[in-house]
C-alpha cells in the first residue's frame, strides 16, 4: 500500500460514491416497493458500472498527470 485512502469529502472518489449512492438507493427503494420484483437489481448494477468506469478513468487521468509533473 503506497498511499493511504482518505475517507472524507476532500477525497473526490468518496464524494462521487455518495453522489451516486443516494439516488441509486432512492430509485432502488421505489422499484422494490412499487415495481416488479424481477428488476430491483438494475439500479444497483448501474451504480456499480457507472462508479467503477468513472473511477478507472479518474485514476488513469490522475496517474498521467503525476507522470507529467515528475
């Protein structure tokens, strides 16, 4: 582990996670209580895909910026 993970809103990954998880939980709750039982996993799956794709590109961009400054 070369760098520590900061669990605060200063960390952009934590902010993005919270920004995505709150609407996802609301949509998932609505689908679970009022929708078909077969499709309650779709918002959670969409959240995971969106977050980890964003995280991949964010870390790749940050790594390129770190290489340029070195």
